[in-house]
C-alpha cells in the first residue's frame, strides 16, 4: 500500500463541495465529479478507490476509513455517516440496470444508499440498489446487500442474512 496522500493544496484544487480537516486521500485514486462530494473530518481513502459522482452525490461523515480498491457509483446518491469503516474492495452501486425489461431509453434505476453511524462493512462486499444500513450494523466480508439492515445487528452472506445482534 502506498503511504502518499494528497496535500491540502491538491485537495482544494480538486474542487470538492467541502472538505473537513485531517483528510487523507491517496494519490492513487480516481475521482469523477469532485464538486458533488462532501468529506467530513478525519477521513481516509486508500489506494485504487474509484469514486464516480459526476451525477448524484457522495456525502461522507467524520471518522471514516475507506479501504483500497473500493468503488462508489454515486448516481443515485450515497450518504455515509460518522465512525464508519469500509474495508478494502467493497463496491457501492446506486445506479442499477433494469435487467428484466428492454428499453432503449432509461434502462436503469437510481437508488439512494445510506450508511448510518458506527457501521462496519467487511472486505469485498457489494451494496446495490436502495439500501439503508442502520446504526451499528456490521456486514461480513464478501456479502451481497440489497435492502435494509437493522441497527446493531450482524449480517453476512450472499444474499446477506441476519446472523445475530451486536452489542452497542
């Protein structure tokens, strides 16, 4: 992993909507649509992450770590709360194709993804469509999430299933 981060001048020049203090973004990430991205305080985004927010928005709270090789397709809007850990290689798709019907026009749906405070997302998870991951939820590695997850609960699997309650 590379330990080189963008300096404050380069962060400012990217044109984010807003950026808090102590933000560390790897020099090796791809950002599309920085003007639609808000970053809180104490945010770290690691190598080879792709953020596509030319359409839609990404709002990231404070005390958030996003592991390397993650992907954020933000067309339907993605909101991440405070004290959230997203492990490496997780993918978030807020724009999904309508596979069951053929339409030469708008053949997709836009769905908001909301991740509340104190959430942990394990490595290699896929979060797709309209999802509300409520406060304190934990998602195990390699899980597929499409829908809502209850607060202070542990989920895992493909498709994701409730495992047990998490202590808060």
